[in-house]
């Protein structure tokens, strides 16, 4: 049986805020597996893994619907619109690759600006 973790431990393990985890629960992206007698949410290791997937999708700009679709496929529920799980995973992989490339271009631009500003700063100290 999987370990059960309270929301604070899950937040610490995943780096997600309590607010984000509660929001993901509210919109149906994750559900606590159980609750304590006192009403505290309990998450399994599988729930934590699901949250890690969602966390990785967030900086890539995936929508809540896209997040839901991917975690459903990863949970073995098949692809949307009758597509196979494999086809859906391939599509998400391609989108993730494209979005990572876009982020790398943005990071390179930001780093170039940072270097330029550093050179200007050093040049002004003479």
C-alpha cells in the first residue's frame, strides 16, 4: 500500500504551494485519496506523482484542460476524442518539445541582455 501524506508534506515534496494543490483539487486535477478523521487531506505516492506531472506542465503553459487530458491518459483512461493513449502522449511530447525550445530562446535573450547590462556596468566603473 502507498504511503499517505498530508497536504503540507506534499507541498514540501513537490514545491507546489498549498493554495495550488487545493486549486488543483477544486478543478478536479487531483483528489486526495482519503481524509483523516479530522478532515485533513491524505495523498498517496501516486497522487504526488500526478502533482509532479502537473507541476512540469505549468511552466510550459499548458491549460487546465490540457493538464486534465494528459493526466487522464497517464492514468490509463485513453486519449480524448477516441485517439489512442500513444497518439495523445506523442502529441503532448511534441508540444512540450516545442514549448521547451521557445523557453530556451527566451532564456537566451534574457541572458544576452543580462550580459550586456553587466558589460555596461563594468565599463562605467573606470
